[in-house]
C-alpha cells in the first residue's frame, strides 16, 4: 500500500504501514511536542515538499525524527524550530531521518532556529549538525539578570545580555550575540551586577538591533552619521562594562553605546589568549578584516563614554577602553579603519584609551571630540595613555588609507601621553608609531579642538617611538594645542645611546600650538651647546643652524640653504637626517626638503638645494630639525634676536593718558629679517600689555600703545 500526500500536513506519532510519497505537502513528526513517526516501507519527499521538525534536546524523543524501514529520498526543504528554549552545543548531532536500506537527499534548510547548523547526509541518515558557522544568541529584553536561559524570541522570558554571554561562553566555537528588543529609540541595558567576562569566540553586534545603522562617513567627510540603539549602562552597578578575558579569541564588540561604568567601558585583560594562528574576526562575521591584518579582538563602531547622540555625557565613566598588560598573545584593534568601525571615545573621567600591552592598534577613531569631530567632548586626562615597563609595537594611526587617521582633541591633558619607568634596561614602547593623526585639530583639518599638549613623553627611559614619517600620509597634523606640539618631561635618561628613550619626530605639520612645536625637557626653546655634549631626552640633539639663503641660484632658479650642525661624532650617530620646513611662526608647517649631513661634514657648513622651485614671500622663514641615526630628533631651529624699547612718547607721560612704545628688533644670527608677534608689558601701576605684528616692511621697528 502507498500513501500519496499532495497537500496539507502529515503529522503525529506512531507507525504508517507501507510506502509514503509526499509531493507538495508537509510532514511533521510529533504533534505539539517532538515525536517519532515511523514508516515501514519506502519514503519519497519531492522538491516541492517540506519536513518540519522541532528540536528540544539531544535525547531520543526530545527532537522530531522520521524512521523509514526501506529506502528514503528526501528532497525539498527542512524547517527547524526551537522547542522549550533548548540551544544545541556544537558537538550535538540530530538524526532527523533514518532509513533502514538506503537514503539519498538534496534537501536544504529553510527556517532555521540554530544558525551554524545544517542538514548533511551521513550514510543512511539525514543529520542536523554543526557545520562551523557561529551560533546566534538573540537578546530580546533589557531586563537583568533573567532566569539563566537564553530563550528563543517569543518563548519563555526571552534572552538577556547576561544570558547571551553565558550561553556564548558555554558554547565551544564561534558565537554571535544579536539584538531584537521591541520598542522605539535607544534600548538601555543597565545590569544589576557586573556582566560575566567574555571567554570564547564571540561577536556582539549592536547594529543588529532593528533601526540601528553604522557610520558610513569616510575620514575626510566628517564625524558619525550612524544611529546606535543599544546602550550598555553601568548606572546600577560597579566595575567594567564588557570584559574580554581568559582564553578568548576573535572577539568583536560592534555598535554599542557604553557609558557610566566605574571602571572601564571595555577592558581587554592580560589573560586574553588568542589561538596560535587566529583567523580574521570580522571575516567570521562576514565583515572585512582590518587592513588585511590578522586580529584577535576588535572594538569597533562604538560610542564609549558618551550618550547615544554622541554629543553629551550622561554620567561619569572612569576610562573608555583599557587594554591591560603586560602582554597579550594577539592583536587588539580599537577601530579598524573602516567607516563603521570608527569609535567615539570621549567624556571619560580619566583617559579615553589606556594601553599597557603589546601590538595594540588604534585606527580611525574620534578621541575627545563629540560625534561631529569638530567640537570638544574631552576625556578628563589624556586621550590616549600608554603606560607600562615593557610594551612594544603599539600603532596609533595609519597614514594610508586616510581612514586610519585618529582625531585626538579636546582632552584636558595630553592628546597622547607615554609613561614608562622600568627598574632596569628594558624597552618602553619600542617600535611603536604615531602616524597620520590629527592631534588638536578637528576632522576637517581646520577647526581647533585643542589638547593641553599634543604628544607628551611623560617618562620614557628606553626604546624608540616614531612620531610621523616622510612616507605619504604618515605625518601627523599637530595644531592648536594649548602647550607644546611634542613635549618631553625633564626625566632622567638611562642606558647607552642605543638603549635610551628617544623619539623620532619626522614629516609632521605643526601650527598654532601655544608652546614650541618640539620641546625637549619641558623648558621652552633650548639653544645649541658647543659640540652637543648635553644630555636629556634625545640626548639634547642640537638643531641645524641655517646661516644663509640664496634665491635664484645661478643656473637653476632654485633656492639654496647654507647650514651646519654642531654635533661631535662622539655625541651623535651619523649620518644626520635634516628636514627643512617653511615656518608658521616658529613651528615647522610645510616640509620643503630633506638632506643627509654626513660624518665627514660634521661641524662644517654645507649647501642644500631645495627641490623644485618653492615660492617665498618676504615674511617666510625656513627652520629645520636634525635626527641622528639612533633616531633622536632635535627641536626646531630658532634664531636669536635682540629686542629693545627705543622710544616712548610722550616722555614723561601723564598718569592715565596713553603713551606709545617703540620697539626695535635686531637679528643676531640667521639670514631672515625678524618677523612675528611682539608683546610689550608694563607692570606699573597695574599690569598691562600691548602688542603688534612685525613684518619685513617695518625694518625691525614697530610700536603699540599703553596707558600711563
């Protein structure tokens, strides 16, 4: 006997004697709960038919099963539903169809409650098995803590974020935590106690919440234009927000608003261990890996410290992101250079980012600004704080593509601070680079968003850090900071010339900083000493002395500079790289050319022909830096002038009446006529100042008016 089913649903428990042909109908073993349907003969399911199964456990009777005594042909669609809140483990196997003689199948899964699982033929059985994709745990409620079970949407009490993290940790293999919380606008999850650390391969996708959108603005088109709708608030508990902890690998945190935690919004602990050869984390989620580089943790596309609009601070959070040291086996990306990977890390009480581990990359973020990238929403101390005694290989910014550029501005202390004081000969941030960033200036490259200082070497006794390079796009734009562009504090330097702490400062644009562009020793501009025998950070490398400029060099129509560097071969490792800049005030603003000053030329005056045919205005001044072969860069050239008050009229003046002060500025060295701002101060009877801009046409003489 053969049963033919062309429409409707064949369902139930028990046995059917004979053959069964299904052509357009549905077969559902069991009834309201999983069950077993047995067919004594052969079974044929055509391509227009479906097999609908419920899975509520791994034991027989807890999942639907079709048993066939003869041969089975299973084509068409298999729909899989969750029953009773059950979530399978990666090693679980569910034989949905078992044939006594033979089985063939081209069936595919349609509706699937368990992404990552699929149907596969295994001999005479059609099995539902894990095929390596991520398990998905969907957060459906803002409640906390829940009943401990991550229920499928629409069942039980739903799934809380805590339950989703616990379920992901329990599942050995890749997991995704998505969001589908009913309601308009921002959904705030405020745990009642610290969340469990993330201890397994997990992708937390805040952009999966309906209505959420990632940023699409590239680096040169402004700040954020996305909409983040999942907020993780620490308002009801203490500690850190999300913690990436022991044995974790390939972790992604994307598209969340994280604020009001008494510790860090996101913490990557030193117990974080990547697999030996990790795959690319955003690749397992169907996303591009950052710049093609293997990574093990991505913190991307989040607002950390701010409100969901990115324009205000809802309450105090101590630090934004902390990557704890001393070492981490793997690469941590904070931002990844993609538009939707850009983080906003602002408004934190202490630091925006704290790095005390190796091989951390900070790419394409806004640190200390609001979401527009044009206004301050500063962190209470440093934007980025590197701290530790043996931290190497940190990369802040990229160069090319421009999307790797960080915007670091508006921070109460330094844009970037580096602090390391090992007890013995150790490395402090050795091999780290700070390249291609805007520091003190907004995302448009023009709007002032100042830090206290741009880059501050607070303490660094060993190792070398690169601040900018001559390669395309790798120079930093360091402008408008209240203090120095690059500063080093007056700390003791240890070790040999090769070991000691030093900074190579190259290819950057400096302008409108309140202090010197480069200040070695935090003591303002430091003049050259004879032979360069002084000590200090960068060994107090002497700057180039420019003694002459020749316009329209015969036969070339180019510009020639004459210069020397007073540095003995015992004090600097030759050759020296000399970079010449057009000055903005007394800061290097535009790179004009680079020369190498050889050991055979030490102490001698040499000529350098500037490349191309640069155009000079009468007020233009050329300054330079020198960097020795150990990577130690000098301050910028500055020229000595004599300033004298040469007249005041009327003299004597009547108390309360204005009088004019005439000032004469005379150059002592260098080929350039003195130009710039002159300020005159008078302390009697009350402190007062006046000033004027000195231009070449003034011939070194100018005046301003004070009150008697």
